[in-house]
């Protein structure tokens, strides 16, 4: 039964990746072929729940999301027998800052390039968001440069910035305010803010040294099976 559960989690992420690739491909086809380069309402009503529904799940503790995305909830905490927080608990904050700067630099460069080319529009920023959705799942399943270059974490389960992902996807949308963009931006900001508040109030939830549920032996997700450069075993 455990093997089936693990298999389902990995398969669900692969299916999400395929779905987001199809959405991105559809957006690019619509952009380059549709007269006026305007996306129809029908397409937006597919994209909105594809981004909004997973964010709603992130706001409440439930096993539909991976442990890395729900470790900030009290119900996901299993205390490890440590008298105090290890000193290296402060180290991930520096890596998180570098990740934020990297994302901001890349996003700003793309937006500036689109503006300079006269191509900045609601459609192109939506393509950026969908592109980030694909890249995010590639990072989770195959290779994450943030983990390798900046964070140094074993895997996504202990990632310091796991629930920043939707904010990184949806933030560009706010350049063109609408009910569609504002609602997605607000949800993504709520997910990221909830994460950061929990981190500051309960840092023990986020570290394998203080939370047994973050040990490899307790992992129920096994999303590292396809990863290039397998994580080191710990716990």
C-alpha cells in the first residue's frame, strides 16, 4: 500500500508537468496565430483554476500536497530529540536571498526585453507565468539549480523556499491588473506570507534536525526518483 501511495505522488507530479507543458504550448500557439494575439476567455478559465486550485490546497493542511509544501503546519511536525535549534538553522536565509535575487533578475530581464521589443502585454506575461510553472516542476522532478547553487538542501522536502513557487509564477501577472491577475497574485502572496510567518514562529518545523517527518526514512513522496544527482541520505 505504501508503494502505491509513493507511486501516485510521483505520477501526479509527472502528470502536472505534462499538463503545464500543454498549457504553455497552447498559449504560445494562440499568441503567434490568433488575430490580435488575444487569448479567449475559455483559455483563461482553464489557466485560472490550474493555478488557483493548487494554491488553495497549500493554504490548509492536507495530504494532497507533498511534505515539502506542508511542513509549515503543526500537524506535519514530529519533534526530534534536540534540546535546542542547531546553529546552521540560520544558513538557509542567505541562500533564499540569492534565489530571490536570481529570480528577480531573470524576470526583470525578460520583462525589459519584451518592453524594449514592444511585445509586453497581458498575453506575454501569462506565457512567462506558464513557463515558470513548467520550470518549477522540472526543478522538483529532475534538476534544481537553486538547490545546487544557493540552498545546498538535500531535496525539496527540506527546501527553505518551497512555497515561494506560486508567487514566482504569478507575480509578473500583476503588471496588467485584472480580476484574473489580481486574484492569482493575491493567492500566491497569501501562500508565501503564510509560509514565512510560520518559518519565523516555528523554525523547528522546517529542519530535519528538529522534525523527524523531514528525514528520508519518513518520506512518503519520493519525488527524487528521477532527479539528476540523487540527494544524500539523511535521517
